[in-house]
C-alpha cells in the first residue's frame, strides 16, 4: 500500500481490490482519491446542557459510583477535535466496519472504550426492569398522569413533556 519516493512516503488510501469498497463512489473519502480539497466537517455539540461531575445531582452520584458509571459524567468535558473527527470519518469504511489507516485496518474495541470513559467492561451488567406501569411511574415522578398515546413502548414522547 505504501511506496517510497524521493519526496517522502506516498500512501494509497485504497485497497488492493477496490471491488470490496462498494460505497466508495458516495463515500466522504472520494475527494482524497480524486485529489480534491474537502472542507472540514461541521461537528455539532449542544452547548447549553450542563455537564460534568459538578452538574450531577447529589442523590444520583452514589448510584453512578456504585454502578461504575461516574466516568460517563465526564464525557461532555472532552474537547472536540474537528480535524481528528473529519479524518476518522474519511477513513471509516462501512463495508468492513473498520478504519483504513496507513499501517492497515483498525477498529475500536471495548477495551478502548473502557480506557477512554473509565467504564467497567467486566463484571455484572447494569440493567433495570423492562416492565411496569409507565403512566403510574410518570405520575409518581411528575405529579401528572400522561395518556397512553403519550408513550412509544416504554418511552415517553418529548412532545407530551413540552
């Protein structure tokens, strides 16, 4: 895939067998292969939601600690690197679910997520009951009972909450 020249390293971002990349003609990396410039992606991030461990209500914090999920509260504090996100999107291949990097294919593992977020990936799973009287639970929590059509499965429609 890589060959040397007098000007340095030349990297071919494609595969030896291009028939494997069924979506290349519509893939965001097509501009790289064609030698065209491509703008940096616009990365959206909600700025008005308070985040971080300081914004976690005190009564919830012991439960997060017990479940090993305190690291989740810190996720919103990661700085966004738009150049890195753009580069990763360009190198993601939906056909193989891998990133195509100069040294070869790579993917994100569960261990990578554990290291980055501080979440446990071993031990007992964290779960909750899936059944229940959802209208009653909402009434107990909010003091008002939603009609049955306000639910989609066990999820309450945001439009009803508005």
